[in-house]
C-alpha cells in the first residue's frame, strides 16, 4: 500500500454532526471537507452504513475519506438510524425507514453551505445494497452510485438463500448483526442519552434470524429492496464492483446487462473488500479509479472513463487448491458489453462412465448418488472475507462423496468468462432434495481447485416464489446456475464436474437423506468459452490511501478455521474464529474489541444432526466507562421445523443489565 502522506489540499474533519430526520430522530455523521469548502462548495460523497463511524469503521474511513476529500469532495459517513451514535432502533436490513432516511440525508447534504448541490453514494456490502435501493427512489440531488460487493436481488443472490437452499452464512450474518445491534452509542458524543439509547436497542432490535427464516421463498419481503424488480427505476450512472472470492460477483454482470443508465463493472480476484484493500491480490489503485468516476459524474469532467469498455475482469490462472490465498496469478481482460460477443457457449456431454465432453451417454443410462453429509467441508464460506480457511480447499475429499464427471487432459489452454450452466435430468426418492454442482480445475498431479459452483433446491426448479415438492421416482429436467467466474484451464489439466446431494456447512441439509438418480445422456454442462486476445489491457496501478489511523492493539487481529472429525461417530465439526482485535484509538482513548466464534457440526448420515452456533463478544471502554455484550445464536432442525435458541447478555462495568433468551421454532417450507 502506498501511503500519500501529503494530500493535494487541506482537509478539515468534523467528528460528529447530528442530522434531524422529519420525524425528529437524529442520525449521526462524521464529515471530511476541503478547508475552504464553504467559500468554494464541492460535490459530496455519502457512505451510509450501520458499522459505527466512531470505532468499528474509523480505521478504514481515516485512510479513505480524507484522501477523497482532498480531491475536492465532501465525504459524509452516516450511521444508520439505531446504530453507532444515531438515535432510534434498527429492526432489519434495508427497511423503508432506512431508505427514506437515506433520501432525507442526501437532501440535507445538498443543502449545506460546503456542498454544491450534487451528491454521490458509495458503499461496500450494506452500503452497496442501500446505494442501489436509494438510487431507485430517485432523490433529486443524487447524481451517481458506486456499489461494491452488493446485489440487485435480495433473495436469489444474497447471504440468505442460494438457489433456494438455506445458506449457513445466514446464521453467521445474523449473529454479526445481533452483536452490533447490542452496542451503545459513544457517551462522548451523545452525553447522558447514551444509556437510554442503548436500552432501546437492547429491547427493540429483535432476533433477525427468526425474521429471515420466516421468509423461505422469494416473497414480498425479499422483493423489497431488490432493484432487479425494475431496473428502469435507476436513472443515475452506476459503477458496480466485486471479486471472484466475494459472494456477490453475479450482480455485476446483471447490472451491466440491464441498467439503461451509464454503467461500468469491475471484478477482481478479491474477497469481500474494497479493491484498494483487495485480497487475494493484486489489490489496485481503486481510489484513483473511484475519483475518475466521481469527477466524470459529479464535476462534469471528461475523464475518459466512459470511453473504456464497460466491463473489466481479472482472468484468473490456475492456482493450487488452498483455503487462503495472498494473491492470484492472472491478467485483466475487458468486454465490450454483456452478454459479450467474445463468449461462445460450449456444450459438454456427461458420460455414463464419468467422462465429460465425449460421446453422450445412452438416454436410458442412470447413475445414483447419496452423498455423506461431510461433503462440503472443503467448500469454504459462501462469502469469503480473505480469512484463513474461508475459501475452498482441495476438492478431492468432497469429490470422494460425489458423482464425478471429468474431461480428458486439455490439448490447449481454455479460457471461460461468465456463468457455466448445468442442464440436469434427474429423479429423487424424496419430495425435498438439493443438488450441489462444482466445477474444478484438476492439475496433472490430481489436485482439484474449485473454480465455480451452483446450488439448487430442487423444489425451486421452476420458481423461487412458488416451490413445489418433487414426486419421488418422476424424471425432471432442471437447470443449475453457477456463480460467474473468469478462469484459464491450462493445457494438460482436466475439467471436473462434481455433483452431491449435500454441501454442509455452506448450505443447510435437506430434511431427510436423499438419493438422486442422474440421467447423464439427457444432461449437459454448458461453458462460457472466451476467445483469446486482449493481452494489451493495462493493469491498474498499485493501491494507495491516506495516512493510517493512529491505533495500538492490546490483542492482535486473528482468524482461524479448524476441521475436526470424530473417528468413531464420523461427526464432522468446523470451527471458525474471527477476532477483529482489541484496539485503542489513541485520538480519543477508546478501546474496542470484537471476537466471533462459529461452530458447525453434522453426522455423516443424519440431516437432523446438523448444528450451527455463532457467538460474538464485544467490549468497549474509556476512562472508567465500560460495556460488554455477548450474543449467542444456535440453529438446529428436524424434518418439520428449524429451531433457534439465542441469548443476549449485556454488562455496564461489572453489572449485568440485560439477560434475554429466545427459543423459537419455524416450520420448514420445502427447504
């Protein structure tokens, strides 16, 4: 990372501002502006998220916001209602009041003396989501959007459900927000109100996992905030960004394809991170690229950014299978549109002998698979954060419990870019079943690196909104969509397709053990093959940012991923630890610490044995004031229902001020 110690203009930081909403609730902002902005107003960039401007995101904001402000912008970091130092209570993601508050904040920003009336909105993850959703509401002052690691479809392409299967990341994410929602505002900025605001959050935020599990199909709950419902609602320019290791790369392609407003897309090798912090590397000089976008649409300067191809992708080369990468080899490519004229679809037949791409099998041929429930232990997380263990490992273990089809060694390099598709003729012996399909790069030594994958709850074969049970023994033809990717398969390597009836702990298992019968002669894999060329596409420069925040760590950040197996029972357990570190922000002598622990466990042949548990411990203190919260969520299930047991404990100093339990059951709806 290149640190720009001297910024081009002087920047002033306004540490805490309260913005009154029409209903009287005040939301908190931290603002960076050029020193002379009142005399020479500038456009503004809004980032609007729940992750606490005064502590949890301050390290990142401190290196990013002043740098952009020094390019002639006001950077405004706002805590959502009910988070950080903002009043109110937050009861879910992307609520109507959240989006309306966002529109009202934009109007307030545009009316400030230091703003020239034009506003852009930027964000990664939550801020990328609500940036698109607010754009669809068309607040008059909003001129452009940068959306990073986000989605246009909250059901089909988010952390909750994939292909109609229940993602275990839903439990993980619910537990993250359970912990954040338990935290108080900073008394330094809100004074004696902090205790009343904290108690309102402890009592009112609720158990989000329960809400999400009550909506197992793509109903009105998920359609709200899904801009894919009507892309024409967005009329401002959009720059969409993601990474292949991120959970959200598919939405970039859909936005580039469907938006009628000016649009650009960028996908690197990265996990769920800003590209200048991108890991796996190479990270890029994203702040310069982002500034070109804002200059184009907020200052009216022709930066040339719209003369470039609308879609830039990192074409990954082969990598040995590893659950964590520091960087990936590859090169940048561009596409003139999406769908791209550079892409042709290549159909590979499935052979009854396990071949792929040879002669089709006899239409009457059949192959059965009933996977042990440890298949998936090498799958990593649905959304990688570039932590050790959260990307897929060597697929040979999972493939041993799967139905495998494989090409002969390739005669020449083969590039793909886009989404593979699997048309599968299949029958099930149970009314509820799922299929996990993985595409792997098999090296000459046999090591198998997962390139892409897809999940489908077979009751959702025709509709995510209106699933229908399978008729046991009946033949169906379904399409399994894969996650997009750009990848080179080297000459001498093989392409492998692996199919399994489970993929835990990435996805929750079906209610009962399932045997699927695949009819290979009526099935095929379709690959998006890309023509060679484009070797003169320039690479981005190295990443850069402003001065880092002055911090010290009492506990270093650390993450680990451990897999255990009981040799007697066959129970497989995955343990994930994420300690964000115990840090002191020196400027205001504030200590904050957050540690998450997750545990997923299952027996090899009993879906009802699946267990997931996530716990977060948060601590904050300053000058004799201290708080601590512990939130724990446990998810289990049987053939009929999901069961949630949760607990929230909160201390002020040594005094326990809240100890609340939840114990709820939610009927399964063909999941």
